[in-house]
């Protein structure tokens, strides 16, 4: 069954896990972290020398179901594993935010991201989008986020998005590659429209994800 999504990808500046120890200290009113749950078994460790690890921050700002989010993360991890990228862990944070900030809207989302100051990459599970035009999911990397650096290396996913696992994998690939390019080869994950059949990544795409992700501090070598 073919399911379509309109996916927009914006790519911009730097943030990383280097300051993880103090990452949660920057939260200020009107935003509070109600709970935090670390999932460390999203994908099995292969113990191969070439394996790279990916740690995620997951900000639930509209009370999505944890089980739904976790299941989608596990499935997305299997897709990225073809590039020897292991999604090693994710910090699931339930964020209390005013209704005005539960939607993806650049000015207010900048305020939210600045206050939370979470390690990157960060997935935001939102109530929807107030961007025009509106899209189900948006990935923001480095190439064109100079005017909104708080949003660098983040993904914003609207409630109601279908094929959630494919969307997560697709948008994370954009962030890791630091590219908004799409690939229309049949079966390729990076097609502009998602489909249950589109799960494959080419050797060149994997190399770009790995090389750029390492250079930008989003991937790490070995066990994590």
C-alpha cells in the first residue's frame, strides 16, 4: 500500500552531545521536563569495527503515546542499520509546553529548542505544523539554518504522520547527510514520497551519512 508524505528538509548549523551532562539544566519557564526515560536497546550491537553509533534526544511536546514512538524508533533503527549505523539509545523526554509551542512554527520552535538545549540530533513530536506550506515532517541540518541555529540537527514530526518509522529514518538520513536531496530510484528511502516499499539506501548514501555524520559530531565510532 502506497502512502505519501510531503517532506521538506532544511539544513543548518552545529550542536552535539558534547555537553550532555548539563543539557537539561537550561530549561526555563514556560517549559518543563516532566519525565525522562532512556531506551538503550533500540538496536543490537554488532561489535564490528566499522559500526557507528547514533544517540537521539526525543522531545514529546504533545503527549504522543510512548509505545508508538518507541516502536517507530526500533523500526527506523533497523533501516539505518544497513549503513552500519546503530541507533544505540534515545532519551525520551515528556515536555510540558504551552499550546502555542506544541506546533512546529519557526519563531516559537526556536524559543523551545533554545530553552531545552537538548543534545543533537533531536526529534520533536509535535501537535502539528503552523508553517506555510505545511508538511508532515521537516528536517533541519546545517546548510540553511544560519538564521535559526537553535533548530540545527532537529526533526519536527506532526501528529497524524503515517509510516512513522519510515519518516523518522528518512528525516534522520537528511540530517546525517546534511542534504535535502531526494532519490527517485525505486525502493529508495530518500524518495520524496514515503512508501512501505521505500526502505533501501545506496552505498553512496550510506557513505555520505557516515562521513558527514562523523564530521558533524552526530555519529560516534564503536560501542556507545
